[in-house]
C-alpha cells in the first residue's frame, strides 16, 4: 500500500426528509446563493422543501445551470455573488449543479482570471466560499469530494479542478428526491459510479486489501441494486443503496493508497467537449476498449476483478481477461448505455482529433503507469469505433 493522507470533511445527511437539516447547517445571518439547474427541482417538491428550510435567510436564486455546466453561465452567478456579498453557495441538483457551485465558490474570491482555476487544475486556489449541497442525481460523487468539471462551449473545452477547499461542508442525500429521474439519467449515474470504482481499482496490485474489498463491494452493489432501481424508480431501498454506493465510489476512501488510472475520464471529457455526449456514455465507449488495449499491464487486476466481481473462475488467464472485459461491456449495455462511437454517430476520425488535443495541451502520459500516450489514446478510440 502506498502512503496516503485521507481527509473527507463533508457532513452527510442521508434519508427521507433530510432537506430540513439545511436549517441547522446554514448560519442564521448567511447570505445564500441558491444554485439550481433546468427546473426538475420545481416539479418534484425539492425546491419547496429547500425554501422552507432556508426560512428567513437572505437568499438569491440562480437557475439554469445546464448539464455539463458552462463557464459563461457560471460567471453570471459569480457576478451576482460579488454584487450581493454572498457568503454561502447552496447547490440543489445533479452533479452538474454541484460542480458549478464549486467553481462559483472558488471564482468569487479569485484575484485573477477564473479560467486559470481550470487550466491549473485548482493548484493556485487560496480561498473559496463555503458550499452546501442537495443532491438529486446519484453518480458523480461530487456531493462528498473536492472535484469539479466545467465545460466552456465557446472554445470547446471541458476541464476539471480539484481542491480541498471545495468539498461541500454538508450534503443532503434524500433518495426520494431522485425518484423523478428519467431512466437515461439514473442509468448514467449507475454507470458513472461503476466507472469511478474501476478507475481506482483496475490498475495493478498494491496489496491494499481494504481498498480492494471495498471497491469490489461497491461494484457488486451497483450491479445488484442498479438495475433494480432503474426498473422500479420508486423502490426506496434500491435507490438508497445506489445513492450511497455512488458516494463511496468517489469520496476518496477506495482510492487512498492505491494507483489510479483516470484515462477513460480524460478521454471521455474530450468526447463530451467535441460531441456533447453524456459523461457516463463516453465512459461506456472508452473503458471497455481501454481495458482491451491495456490488458497486459492490467492483467493481474482484471483476473481478480473477473473472479471477485463476476465469478469468472475457469479458463486460461487470457480467457478470464476476455471474460472480465466482456462482462464490463455487457453491464453498460444492460443499463442501456451503448458502447461504440458509431452508436453516437461519431466517426473514427475523432481518435486522431482527441489525441491531437491532448498533445497540444501537453497531456502526454495518462494511466496508472503513465504509459497511455496520445498514440495509445488514438488506438483506444479506433478500437471503440
Ligand atoms: O437541470 P435539471 O432540470 O435539474 O435536469 C437535470 C439534467 O437535465 C436532470 N435531473 C437531475 N436531478 C433530477 C433530474 N431530473 C429529474 N429528477 C431529478 N431528481 O438530469 C440531467 C443531468 O444532470 P447532470 O447534473 O448533468 O448529471 P450528472 O449528475 O450525471 O453530472 C454530470 C456532470 O458531472 C461531471 C461530468 O463531467 C458532468 O459534467 N462529473 C463530476 C465529477 C466530480 N465532481 O467528481 C466526476 C465525474 O466523473 C464527472 O466527470
Ligand atoms: Zn465520472
């Protein structure tokens, strides 16, 4: 196991009716920016519950944060915060709204051009407004981590930043708020969370037994409860398990002290920037192909994963690796996520385009062994055609 420092400061309020906990989390005299998405929270009672919990506090609402939150939209929220001397940001929505809130919270006190926050990956941040969250779409893990991914459509970029200052101070996870999710979104969430585990687990053995067994449990829960929850959207217990599994997939615990990959995410973000494909769907396209290209260096872990997660115990090593990759592709497909670029009308030429964009940005090595060069990225995407 590698050395690590583990820190997670987010207080979680989990379960029915927990939106009311906002009342005790926000100081009475706070000036709050309520950041929201395209309107789902107005039709499922979440907005009403939040307003009730806010009570008499001074609150301004900024609605309209889009899926894959956009820099230019968020900069309008930054202006409001500065003008109205906002001192808390409350995000109510899916991962996009939460990520948007993290960017706003960091950008408000930022002395320079806020785009720098993304270009430097958060490296220079010195302060941020405190953030609270009500999550209505499980998947990204944004409710209990310090990461945020922002798109800038005007220049076709999608970049991430990570910083301890933007962990939400608290997050409300009420599974009932997710009952209104369309099938496409809950399927995306299950697939995204599953891929987060893979990015931190399917690398090379580090003899980190707690992290491995936890990761395998989170994947098994998503495999068991995910389809159940998609089929019966109002089954509280199935949904509650999906919500909690998604938090554990990316709250830092399973990734502590182990090598991590994240190449599928980096490549996937380029596909969203270029073609607007849902985040989780980009992962369903990239990951099976990446596993196949990296099957030798990831071989030992692929065999462990096949055995412990999918029960594959027979055959040669090569057959077991094939089986593990096929089960992974099959899982995405069973959730309704197609796994080929052609399923999204994207031509194979995107392979060299993505490789070129990474090269231009100086991203020359990805993956747990830093062996995924732009040439390998191109091969991965060609195989995903
Ligand atoms: O905007 P509204 O009207 O709320 O509609 C949203 C949106 O259209 C809808 N929705 C959310 N909750 C709902 C609901 N509809 C009905 N009922 C509800 N309860 O769902 C649509 C998609 O929402 P979005 O927030 O975009 O989805 P998701 O949570 O999948 O977030 C995706 C974003 O998160 C980033 C992705 O790159 C992408 O930009 N990620 C963030 C990460 C992080 N912070 O750690 C890690 C991830 O790997 C990921 O990259
Ligand atoms: Zn993701």
